[in-house]
């Protein structure tokens, strides 16, 4: 992605000093990433994500689909967060032992780097029974000596590593970001997977659908749900596709107190506070 950006931004400079332009771009980019990571560690959050204190499940808003960028910018923050504050019922850190295959063409490379790269490629994004979807791996170590299988030539190496896993649990409340509006509801990102909020589970109101403009609106309340809306919902249905986790089917509901788009929740809180203050004054 960054290479594409470089070729676009610095195309006029490539003829004279492409190396300098590229180095400057990466230096600025790395500085921005570092400062952004510090902000998150101190409790702030990058736009468009909400502040940590406003969303208990803050890390649900991170898009884990870009694993390389995520590992670079957020991995150490996420692991430290869960280790210091404990586990929740959806994200967990688990220790896993398994075996990887190292092809002969990689024997001449640094073996620790090869093992780490093979673990990332082999397990991240995969579903592990009893654990869930492996989002990212860390603290990777070989266990014992590798074994060369006759007729294969590759090394089969046992490894042990920590894994950040995501397992959607029924009745768990999660935060997400709406990513698509369809005729029958809205899809949203909840960490590494997508979930559906069916039309009947969005609000207690008749909903008008505008797929072209990617929005859903309550006829009486005039409340709007669009792509990019931050929502809080409860998991009510889970069907995991073990072979292709991204195709799993997860159902959500927002028709319960304390659920809905974040701005709706805030509106309800202000309304309740105002009503309670009015009742106190009457007394």
C-alpha cells in the first residue's frame, strides 16, 4: 500500500532523487505510527475510533484484516492490555503447541526468522477448535529439534507460541463498525469477523432503507444508521465456518436497553438524566 502511495506522491521526484523521497516518506510515516501508538497506550485512540473510556470493548474497532500493519502498530499494546487487565469472554490470549513445515529452500535463512514467518502464515486467520479464530501470534519459540521426513526433504518443527484468539460467545455485548447496508439490515465489523444486524433487530421503529446512500432511518425516531456508524450490540446467533472463518454467520441485536448506535445510547442517557432531574425537582 505504501509503495503505491510513494509512486503517486513522489512521481515528480523519481527522476532526480527517488531514494531521498522514499526515505523521507518512510521516516515521516514511522514517526506518525510511533506517536499514534503512544496515544493509544495513554488511553487515546486514532480517529475514527471512540475514546477508550467511551467503549469498554475498545479493541473491537481495530481492523485486524491488515495483519502486517496491525502487528507493527498495535500488537504489543493489545497483548499488554489483555495481560494487565485480564481476559474477556471474546478475546483471549492462549498458548498453543503445533507443528510447521519448513521447505528446503529456506534452510539457508535465519531459522528463527523463518519459524516466526511460517507460524504467522500458517496459523493467523485460521480457526482453532476450543480457541477460536487466531488473530495474531507472538512469542514464537521452537520446541526441540526438527524432524526431516523421508521422501519430503522439509523440516517438521514443533513450535510453541502465544496467540490472540477471537471467539464470539452467545449473549456477549460487543462494539463494532457498520461496514455495509443491505435491504435486510446492516453488516458490521466486530474484530476479525463480520456480523449481521437484521432489520428486525436494529430498533423499535419502522425502518426506511436507502441502499444507494448506504443508510437506514427510523420512520418516527428519525435515527439513522450509516456505513461507519459505531454500534453496540449483543450476539444472539453464532455459526462458525471452521474451514473459512471469514464466512462465518454471526447475528446481532440492538433492540435491548443500552444497545444501539453510540450516539443513540448517549441520547438515551441524556434523556434519562433529564427526566430524573425533573422528578427530583417536583419532589
